[in-house]
């Protein structure tokens, strides 16, 4: 492992990669601050640029954007009470009241230090857990992978559906259907191309991500007459107050951070859960653990209440890398986008990644830590100024998002058809968003579609067409039982709600 | 059963799944693969049935969280214009070239979204696109086809 850490440090500490982490953190912070534009949009917009770099640098840039976006989301939660990403909603519960008491600077500092500590601790957990998990996952067989993918898709549908589980499952199926377009990987038989040569290679992953996130976000903002930058214009540089944290506050943070980092990391590892659930759980748990006197302060500017979700959401971001790097199965929409980008580089994440491409495996882990340091050094003093940058009117912001989306597709394919297809998918996605059809399950399904079919093919061929492979191995049966429980529970909930 | 837009979307998805399933059954597989445990049409067939199942479930089951969208407040006109500009951009980008079409696309989008500060609009189009092109083409070595710049001799 020491050798791996050194490989990671050597790769991550090159001038180019440090620069990429800085750019990623900065860019991610700005995008993450804008309500509605989360880490997935930020990463999607970065994908075309990453293709100009080697895979390790590309992934480091994306990881920087990821952390930056989560941090940016916290900033808008505290300053504007407008969480940029769902994972930072809980931050606003105590961050915004604190800002209203004239302690915005302090709230930002607590958030930044908690994020830093949460992310750093989680990077350490990842450092020790990932290689051992990789070894364990080497024993996984095709049926286990197939069952695990079904579990991942069901779990993300369950957690991202806001009570609309069936809608989310429909999006999962739609994502898998889109992934089935093009040549069959084994027989080369074309499917669902309708004799259109442009579809022979299937639909590009970048196209689907750009269409369903970046482009449809931009269209939704126009359609709903939202102005994500309006609130930023109200922020006054003089009202932030001191960013110094006193002894008592530090002591409170020291109690909160270790326990919430553990819960955040564990939730992040679970497929489908992620930063949002981690932050709410940590907030709830912390409220139960503090003294009655402290409990009273929750919702009114409590240090514990601010530090808990901030630590947990950053720890969950690191945790989400565990299934991606060790099993090759992303646990969240954001890591699904990263998996798609890795596949674009010709790299298959999974248990063998740390053997075949140790520089990628370790440099990503190391760059997480570096990213945390950079976020703290770079962003904390710059927050007021970044908030000012956000006052860019939507008249400029929206065309620029559309421009980045279309450029992303153009540089990849030089094909008009792909641009039309992207616009078409974006229009449909915009309409579906209006009716709360979630997009992350679609992306995860689209990315996993090929792998899922491959593992089902192997399993069925090995079992001579019999579906008994689903319960022949204890591990497969356990994973499948968990999946079935999630489905039954959510359908039951839908029925009894009426 | 309440008929709302979500149900209509589910019905459309049901029809789409039925069409998908029909097309999946039409996939031509090799003769020796016809009776294999798994062939090119197996997975799509399962997906078709899954689509029918979930959209059917959404149609039948009650909808406790009905989403009500106030259509009158939505900005359909501006959105449609923006989509149209994007389509025109997509149609011309290969023939005319990246630099000119992208710059014009940005200016047109700024204008239709209500911007009238022409100097700012210019600065955030032509020079901005030139700088971005330099980053992609010059620094990152990502090829950008541009017949217009080639014609006037700026690009090799």
C-alpha cells in the first residue's frame, strides 16, 4: 500500500495535476453555488475537456469539480438559503440562521473546516478500505455482478425518487433501453438503429449526460423563469463578518466531525444513497447525541447542526468512490458520470484497476486529499468574490451552458445528427423534469446497461439458460433479496399513501 | 382513476415500451443463435416487459403526489426560440465552421433572452469563442473543423 500511496502522490503532485485540482475546485464551486446546477452538470460540462488529458489527469479534474460543487452548494445554502445541490439542504438549517445573525463568515469557515475534515477522514478510510475491498470483490462472479447492478439501480431509484419510486424505475428502464441502441457487443447485430448509420455505435454517453443534465437544466431555468443568480446579487461583501472560529466552537466541531464522517462514509459506500441522505442522517443523529441545551439551538445557528451535515456530505462523496473503484459499479449519478468518462478513456474500473492502472487508482485517492486542502486554502478567502461572480445574469449563463453542451458533442463526433439527438433528448428530459421524473437513475442505468447485459449473458450461458443462477450462490441470493425488499417496500408505500 | 399529465406520460411510456418490445422481437439473430439461452434480442425483450410493467403500474396505481404544473407561468416562447437557435446552430456548424456559428449562436441567444448590451454581447461571443478555440485546438490539441477560418487563411 505504501508503494501505491507513493505512486499516487507522484502522479497527483505534478504541476499539471495540482493545477487541474485547483481549476476543478474553482469551477465546481461556481457551478455548485447555482441552485439547480449540481455536481453532475459540472462534471458533464468538463468531460469534453478531460479527453485532452491522460486518464489520471482527467479523473483528477473531475474529482476536483465534484468536491468544489459540493462545497459551492454549501456556500449558497449558508449565504442565500438556496442550496445549490440536494446534499447541502441540511447545511442551510443552521448555516443560514447563523449568517442572518451576522456570522456568515464564521458559518462558511465552519462549513469549510468540517468539509475538509470529513473529506480527509473519508479519504483515509478509503485508502485502507479500497484495496481490501478490491481483493474481496475479485471473488465476485457474473451472477453477483448482475444482482449488484440490479440492486444499485433499484437503490438509486428508491433514494432519488422523492416518493415517486415507480417513476424512477421507469427512468431506469428508459436508460437501459437507450443503452441497448446500436451493435450488440458479442454478435455485432445492430439493434434499434432503424437503418440509421449514425446509431450503429449506439448513443454516446456524453450526449445523454449533456442532454439530460446540462442542456435540460438550462432549458428548465428558462421555462420556469428561474434566475439562479438573482439571490447572489443580494450578497454584501461587508456583511460576512469574521471567519475565525473560537475555542468553544472548535471543541464542538471536534466532537461532531469524527462520528459524522463515519456515518457519511458508510452511507456514501451504499449504492444509491449518497450525500443527501448522509447529510440528513448525520444532522438527525447529531441532534440526538448532543445535550438538551445544545439540542435547543438546532435550527437557530448551532455549530453541531452545521458541522454534522457538512462533514457527512463530503465524507459520502469519498465513500461513493468505493463501489466505483473496487467493483466498477457506481453508487450515485455523479460517480456514474465518472464511470462513463473512464470507459471513454478505455479504462474499466473494477477490482483489477489497482493492479492494472495503479497510478489512476491511487492518484484519485491522493488527489481527493489535495483537493480538500486546495478547497480550504483557495475557496475560503475567495468565497465573497466567488459569490459576486455568480451575479452573472442568466441571459449570459444559459447560452454559455448550451454552448458548452453542444461543443462537447461537436468535438466528439463532428456530426449534425448527434446535435439534433441531444437537443431532442434535452427537450423530452425538460418536459419530464417538470413532472418530477428523476434523471440520475436514467444516467446510472445508461452507464450500466452494457455491463448488465454482459453479466446476464455470461450467467445465463453458464447456467444453460436457467434463472437458478440468481439463488445458486448465497451472495447473489442475498443481494437479490435486498433488491426485492426495496421494491416491495416502495410499492407498498405508494399504495398505502392513498 | 384520475387523468393527469403524469398518467398521460406513463401511457406514452407504455406505448413506447410496447413498440420497443415489438421491435426487440424483430431483431434478426443468427440462425445458430435462435435457440441459444441468450442472444441479441434477449435483454431488450426483458427491458420491453419491464417498461410495460412499471408504466402499467403507474397507470393503475393511485398517484398520491400529483404534480400540478401551472402552464400559464411557463416561458414556452423563449424556450422554443432557444431550442430553434440551437437546431440552426447544429445544422450550420459543420458547413460554416465552429468559430462563426458559435459566436453568432451566442449573440442570438443573448439577444432573445433579453440582453441588449451590445459591447458585452460581442465580448462574450467572438473573443470568448476565439479564446476557447485556442484552449481546445491550440493547447489541448482537440481538433476543431472550421471551413470558414480555413477559407480566410486563419486556420491551417
